[in-house]
């Protein structure tokens, strides 16, 4: 399920579940949980139990193990 916050016609952030984030970036849901636990996804990317897709994707890709 997607939650989008809109203020005056501008999308501020797209909040999605860990499972949806995993589907979009092509990893397993436990891999997303592990990335959060190990600090690869952190700070403003985590809003409650949801992830801000754009911020989390940038952090996930920047901190990816090659």
C-alpha cells in the first residue's frame, strides 16, 4: 500500500512498506530489514514503519555491497 503526502499539489514523499521497497529494488524483504539494521538505510528515509522511497533508494544504492 502506498501513502503519498500532498501539499498544494506537490508530492512531498512517497511512503511505502519494506516489502514494497524490496519488490521495487529487486531484493528480498529480509534484505531490506538487514539494510536498516546495519545502517544502510537510516534517518529521514524511515518514517514510522514505512520508508520514504526516494531517500531510501538513494541510501540503499549508495551503501550497496559490490
